[in-house]
C-alpha cells in the first residue's frame, strides 16, 4: 500500500523546459470567460492528456444564484486618428481590449474616448488588464504613455466584437484511484496573455495530469478542473453539487511561476486536513508563508462558500495583488521563471506523495521494543540505489525507533514525521523497512479510540 | 432584530458635564455601608431614574454566612485641646471619622489618642479612609502632618455617633427587554467622599439607566444594583439566589473616572462569554489591560464565589490599590476627569451594543457567492447620513463578503468581527444591508451542530 | 487525609553525606546486565531496606520479544607485552573490559589487537564504557594515550571471563499505601564504575525507600525497581504485564548527581498527569528544562512503548550524551556532587508530597465568602513552630481566599497552586486551616461534572 517511489517518479517526470513550453504555447491566445480563446486553451490541454472532457453550458442557464452570460468574441479592435493612422491595435496586445467590450464603430471626441480608456498612471509603461463582464460598456486598455500621446480632438473607433448567446465551456479530467475520495485541483483559465496569472498553473496542472496518468496504483482519485474564474467555478459546482462530498483535499492553483516564495492560503474550514498538511509542508520551503482564509481572491471563494465549505485552500507563489506585474502587460513570458514552475510542481508532487502514503501503521510487537538486532535492523542496512533522489532521506536508527514507537494505529505517517522532526520520505522508507520485517501492518484508517 | 443605531443613540445621550455633575452632587454625603448617607445617595439615583426600588433589611437578619450589622450614623466628631480649640473636625472632611467608630466622649492622653489615630506616614498631606465594621473601636483618620501638630499631653474627644439596630439598604432597577436574560451591573455605593471610588461608577450607571430607559426594543433585560460593598452584595445575593441564573453577563463597575487606561478583570469562570466579549473590546482601547481573576478586589468576590460562579467581571480604569490617591483624601473632585467618565460610559455603551446585536445570520444563498451586482450591492451604496457617528464604520465590499461567507448559523456578529478584523459596527451595518436585500435571515441562537 | 508534614519529614531524613556514602560503597563493583556485580549491588540495597525482593530469571527465558541472555562474569583481564609486562589491567579500572567480552587467551599482532581496542581520540585521557551484549566479541577499553603507548609488534591477551547460561537478576520493593494505585520509580543498575550513571539514582532511591518505609499513612503505594537497562525493564514488564495498569505516575531516575540543572523528559502520553505535575514542579528549579518524549534514552523507551504507554517520564540532571564525562572514566566519584544528590532527592520528595496531598476540597459555604472574622481567620493566626521548614510557606490571607474560592470539587490542591501562584505547601497548609475551621471537606476525587 505504501508508495515510497511515488515522489521520485513524479519529480523525474518533468523539467523546467517542459513546463515553460506550455506557457509559451498558450500565451498568444486571447482568452476570456467565454469564447473561442478558452476553447482553444482547453483543446491544447486535451491533446496532451487522456480522457479530458469539456462541458458546454448555454448562455442564460441558471447556475446557483447566477446565470451563464452571453458568449463574447472579438476579431479586431483599433483606435485610429482621423487620418486613418492606427494608434491602438488589439493585434499588438491582447490586453488592449476591455474584456466583454460591446461592439462599437464610430468617431468620438478625445473626451469621450478618454472616458473609455483604462491606464495605470503609477506604471506609465504598462497596459492594464480590465474586465466589464456584467456592466455593458466598450473600452480599451492602454499604457499611460500611449494615452498621453493621444492629442487629436477626435478618433475613429472600431471594435469588431460579438456578445450574444452561445456557451460557457470548462474542462476537467478524473484520474481514478482505488478510492472514490477525490483530491481536487482547480485552475482558472480565463485570462488573456498573462503568463503567471494563470498559464503557470495550467502548465503545472498539465504535467501533473500526464504524470499521474502514467502512474499505477494510486490510492486516491485526482480531479483537475479548468474553469473560467468565478462563473466557471460556480457552473462546475452547480453541475457537481452532489459529488462535492467526495472531495477530501483540494487546492486552487494560481500564479505559480514567479520567483516569490510559496504562499498557502488556508481553507475556510480551519480543521480541514488540507490545512494541516499544507502548513506542515510549506514551513520547510524558503520564504514561504501561510495566510488565513478570507472570502476574496480566487475560486476558493466559491468552494469555501458556507454551503459547500470544502477543504480547499489556495496555493500561490506571490499572492494576487501583491506583485507590481499583477494584471498588467508586465505579467509576460519574461516574468515567469522555468525553475519556479518546477519548484511549484515538485511541491505539489510532495503533497500528493504525502496523501498517497499517509496511512496508519500498527506494530505487531507493541509491548516493549522489538529486538532489532536479530532481524538485521540494528545496525540498519544501507540505502538501496535509486529508492530516493536524496540520500539524506534514508532512515537512521532513530527514525526506525520513532515509527515503532508511534505505530499504535492513532498516528499516521504524517503525524510521525511531524512529531519526530524527520522528513516524510524518511518515515515512509522506515515504515517500508519495518513492514518488510513483519514488524508492523499498515492500515488505511486510524484505529477506533 | 438588529439595532445598529443603539450605539450612536447611547453615545449621544450624555456628556462629560452631565456625568461629572452627579459626582459633584454626591461627593459631600457621608456614606457608609448603612445609615442615612447611603439612603440619601439612593434617593438621588431614584429621583433621576424610573422604577428604582430600595430594599431595607433589618440588622441581625442572616444573609448567606453573614448577619446584617447594626446601622451606623454619626452627627459630629471632634478632637479638641483642653482649651476647647477644635483640632480635628468631621465637618472639615468626611474621611476624618473611622467608619463604624463607636460613640465616645472624654478626655484622653495623647498616647491613648494616638492609638486611635490613622494616618499615612508616606503621604503626610493626605487623610486615609479606614473602616472597622466588625471590630468595635473608635478612631479618627488624619493626615500625618495634622497628627504631628498634636503635641498637647491630653485631648477631649467627642464622637456623636450611633451604632444600633436599624437597616441595611440597597437599591436596584430592572429595565426589561424582550428576553428574561439579564445583563447585570453592580456598583458599590458605601464610600464617603471618595470621588473615583466609587462616585464615578454611580454617575455612569445613572446615565446608562436613563438612556436605556429611553430606548425602545431592547433585547436583553438590564439590572443595575447599588449596594454597600461586601455585605450589600451578599445581602442582594441572599435575596436573589434563585434569580442569579438569569444573569447572562455582568460587570462590577468601579473607579471609572481617573485618567488611567481601562482595566478588565476577568470573571472566575474562564469560559464565560463576558470574558470573550470584554477581552476583544478592551484590546482596542489605549493603555488598556486585562487581569486574571483573583478572589480579592470588589464585589466580584461574592458574585464569583464557587456556589454562584456568575459570569461577572470587573471594569475599572486604575485598579484598586494601584494608584496613590486610592482610599485617601486625594481621591477628590480634582482627581476625576469628566472626559474619562465619558470614555468609560462609551466603552460600556459599545459593550451593550455588542450584546444587543450579537445574533447569528444565516445566508439564504449559501452555495457559491450570491451575485451582488444585480441586487445593487456591487458596488455598494453610500452610507446614509446619521447611521453612525464614524464614517469609517460604513462597510466596504470586503465586509459584505465576510458576512456572507460566515453566515452559516455558527458565527455570531461578534465572531465575524473577530475573524474579519472589521469593527463590530461595520459588521452590524453590513448584516443590516444584506438582511434588507433578502440575502440572509437573522437568528437569535446558533444553528444546531 | 492531608499530610502537610510529609515534605518536611522526607526532607529531614537524609543528608548529602548519607547519599554520597552509597555512591562510594557501590563504585568499586564491576556490574553488568547479568552476573555477580549486579547481585552484589542488589544485596547492598536489600541490607539497607525492608521487604526488598530479588527475581532471578534463567538465561533463554523469553521476555516479550526478547530472550534472557547468558550470564557474564569476568575475573581478570590483561594485555601484556611479550616480556610479560602488564600494560592494560582490569584491576586498574572496571571500564577496561568490553562488557560481555568473550574469554580470550593468546598472542596477537598489534594490528589485530587494535581492532579490539576502544578509545576516545577527542578525549585522550579517558577510558570509554562500551558493551557488546548481543554481538559476540572480545575487547578492551583504553585511553587514547594508553593506546598510543602500545608500539610493540605483538601482545599477549588474557581475558578470564565466562559467558554461559545463568540468570538475569532484578530487585524491587513495594511500599503499600491505602490505595492500590502505584507511584513507580525505575533505576538502572547495570553500569560498572560510573558514578553519576547511575549510582547517583541508586543512592537517592535507597534513601527514598528508607524514608517512605518509616512514614505512616501514605495514600499511594510506591514501587521501586532496580533493573539492568533495556533487558531488565523488558523482563520486569514481562513478569508484571497485568499489573502495569496500577501505575498512576512514574519516573525513570538517571544521572541525578552532577551539577547540571534538573531535566524532565516527558512521558509519551502527552496528557499523563505525570507531565502536568513535573512540568509545574520543575519550572521553579534553577536551570531546569523540559524535553519532549523521544523513543531513545533510558528505560522509559520500554515503559512508553505503544502497548504499555505508561505515564512514566524520566528525571535527570544533565541528560545522557549531553555531558563530556558521559560513559567515560571521568564519570567518577569526583564528578558526583553530594549537594546535587540532595537537591535531586528533595525535588522527588516535593513530587511525592504533591501526590500525597493533591486532593479536591469542597467548600461548605460556597455561596458568597464565608465570614472569616468570627472564626478567628481574619486576621490569620501565626504559623505554629515546626509545621514547615520555610516560614515563607505559611499562608497569607490571600492564600485562604484562593483555597475557599476554588474549593468547588473541580480544583485539586495542585490546580490551586498553579492558578494562585502560591507554593503547593502554602496551599496544603491553607487547606488544613480551613478544614480545621469546618469550612471545607476534602475529597479524593473531583466532583462529577
């Protein structure tokens, strides 16, 4: 039942380059919460994984307290001088268009135009990312410098967009394990050319899915959902309301490619094991931090609404709104670090390995210490080659004593690691040694009290 | 059921001057645990409030483990030289007489007299306040300087006092709310001319009673008792032993007019909600502190005796025994600050507003976030004039999200304020907005687990 | 039921000299886990106490997961040059022989000899203490300097030892109190001439047994076991498996004679009252520390194995492995401080006095404070001579108020000391005063909730 090789396997299965290539490939697509861009993105994921499904929901469908909005697509958008010179062009940056801008064609005064421009006076070189999903408006996002260069009295506007009944589309994949209990990952995929927010997490999720699909003998089932933010999570919940009770642990993945330390934002349910696991894992990471739950941020807002109250936290590097590149044209391919992508991937791999190995050993010789010498366990044998990538994880005599002492059916391997100060991989390996020596049995659930 | 206007109403109802005038008016009265002085004091309160009752208990009546003592009154007390020059005169300071001094008339040697004088060698200008309720004695309290000036070999003593069967008198008022549960305030009123200890609290209690009696729709009932210290609290408990279970929260009020920071001394019952409420409220006050319960101090000693163990703490500014003016002639009208009286009053008003609004909202749309935009709550409307004295209390979008997220029937408004870091008034107002938008219902008690 | 005189009695019953004489007397004996040395040691204890029993278990007997090993005895052991000069001689130090060395006679090359020598390169003057109980080997322990002086090409070895079927022997004594519940002390007594580890604890245990046997009216029963380390504790547990449930609190005593501060290593069962008691007692000691349980150290490893999980911690001064003299010839009679022995003894005496007095008073007058004045308790009477060795322990008025206030049947005297900040002896004495005044009753167990 133990799977000490899982973490090394997961870790070896990808690379900084493999991760970064997904970010590069997806960056040029103009995504929004509906439309062709998000469908192209889901197709890209589907081509690289197995059994990936997409779900289309027609505009106007009620989902929880909301309704699916009209579908938005945009082909072109320009601002031209009266001479016909193009001064702002969607072709130059996917961020130039106000998301969900209605179509508009006509000549307007500079004053009227400026009422439809969004810029960042404090960051004059950057184009902001802005949306107006539920208040109908047209508009452009430009740099402050661009805006300053617009000195003509009038401009011609052409927004070749459509906003009309269509569909909202999300994607998901379930990797079935022995248990029906699910480990849930949610990734928002509605942002246009922003690399960290959230192509970083899409890339990591693709690689995790590929690796887990190539792995035998998973204990838990793993579900990855790729949804447009807010309305997509609400739509997914509306369609899966009866199945959410299967979710044992979950993470919203977001902004996992910048060079900041890891951040874990706790699930609303303070007692969820997700919090216990992540708080312990993350305290070993450099510059990492834990944040209390608050009802703002990413789709954990929906998963942690009081009716669901799911054991879902949020994993990030730099948190939303806390880095200057956030929601601007500076969140580009230069901003995402291939090595940071790998570190985030490896951290999630450690979390998965923890879940897959967090069982309850029960000693067969609980009265006094068993005599280790006659079983060849004192002194301990040397590490077999290839069992772990880090020799420091091979158990010492003390790890063996810890596992034996705590094998009372009330301490999981995670509890043992926490109490002993040993790494979880060490405890997994020590438990494996003792199981092989017939000194303990491994149970899935704790003993009755 | 919510009453967001309660705190502004309570706060507007009094002033530093109104509070201080009560202290001035009551200062000249010679009070003790029995006698005319305490009855005059209770009459003063009765004239300024409604439905105030006084209770007279005859001397000798058993009350719990005690007996009501004889009633003490004193008309005059002097020390004269053999020439007839008055050197100490009760008419000059109510503190000059040892409380419960027996009558005495006669010429005594300086040595005998000195055995009956109480002074403060470390504070030579001040007259101490001393009592001898249960050991019969006669005596005077004088300043160390006065004592030093007594150099004659003999003096004539006249103490025109009576100590004989009579009554102990206490007063109380109940302001009935919708609920039988009582919020209890106890004020000791047995000290002669000491302004902070405890005319300050009598003044605040009078103003609180007047304001609460002018307020409609109170949820809880409010009981204020004015008792002589120790024996009065014991007498009240003896008469009300069956009713003490109605007390939901309580405070002994004492020394609330000096310029020190607020002090909350916890109730003996560590888990009492009184402690939770007061600890949270007081940590926002400048220079405030919390003290653990100890079985010494004011009448919380009796309310927190093990048989009662009532949820009653003690609210003070400078604690008893911790300021040099304590129990001396320096605890006079100059020592009490009108502004400090108001600050103490306002703090108690905030406590009352907290209690009256600490209900359990339950969201009608607990699955996912409700869509606020179509209900005109995104963005939020502006603050109506006059809802709160402090514009900073008007909710922001985040406060709305907090209340919605925690409206699960297990979080009271107080819990929400504590968890969100928002002010309680903000949470009250946000809850009111959401209730008006039919997004939640308000319950008095938490949902079943 | 209270026994306020117990601590003064225990404290007066011994002296630094009395304690140190046992260490001196036992130091020359060559002890091991079996053999004549440990039997001589147990005889010494038996001669100085009453009802001391020894238990012999034949070699080969299964005990839990182990088997009793063969008995080891050694008469002489030398290393000689080929000229016949003795260069290492067991007669010079009991540490020179590798414990459980097999017999050996013959000439060996320097290289072969060096493979059987144990020394401490970092501490070149000291002889180490080494064992090889379960891997058959012969060997000597020598100082690094001695080893360096061995420059001949060959040496003659004579180890006149026997390792053959015999017995393992341990000793124990039970001092019966009114209750069957046992307070358990375990002392390892298998080390040869090491003074702190563990003659210090043997000496303290002898004096504790003598004093407790001379004391009337013990509430609990006290069991002291003297066992060879690991195998002896396992043997005792195997013989007493059904009786271990009687153990209410226990301590492994070890290394109690050096000048380091006291150390309490917690029992595995975090909630055991032993931990609560010891943590509170030890925080009053200079330079003291508390260590979390770990499954390494002394025989608490066996008592705290998961099947037993006994409420047994370990009391030490400097912990095993944490002082440079540990397991070397420097752990000699100079290393043990007579005054440190007494301080350790007194600490255990305080622990015993705490256990014997930790009852639950219940006030007869729980409603309000009882009137102390008419019972002669306000002011308090003076301390009778001889009730306590430390006048500072005599209660003040505040101690009386604390005991009355907490006498609700849910606070033991220990709880009262902890909450009030008074010493336990003060609380014991105050409780005694109040019991004599008929103000409270003393119960053995807490009141039902």
